[in-house]
């Protein structure tokens, strides 16, 4: 049962992305897996942090990963 909570969807908050939070003027990404939190890095934009989270989610959860939906950049 514990495993079901580790890969849950993002709760409502400041950013629309799961696993992303603001730290001072930067964005940090982290993921939890098997009772451990892994820091994925500090980024300039929430989209960059969301990409890092998605890569880690695929690595740890495979086909069961709940990925962040990141809009395509506008030109």
C-alpha cells in the first residue's frame, strides 16, 4: 500500500508540475522512490525542472510513471 502513494499525481500548489518547488529565485526538482528523496537539481525555469523530474520518473517507475505535461515552446 505504501508504494501507491509514492507515484501519485501532483497536488494543487504554486506550480502545475509534480516534484517541482521554488527555492529562492530558482526551481528545484526532486522525486521520492522507496522511502528516499532524490534531489534532481536546481533550474532556472519550472519547465526545465519538470523535464528532469519526467526523466527520473521514467527511470524509477517505468510505464507506471505520472509525467508532467510540459507545453511546447512558442516561437
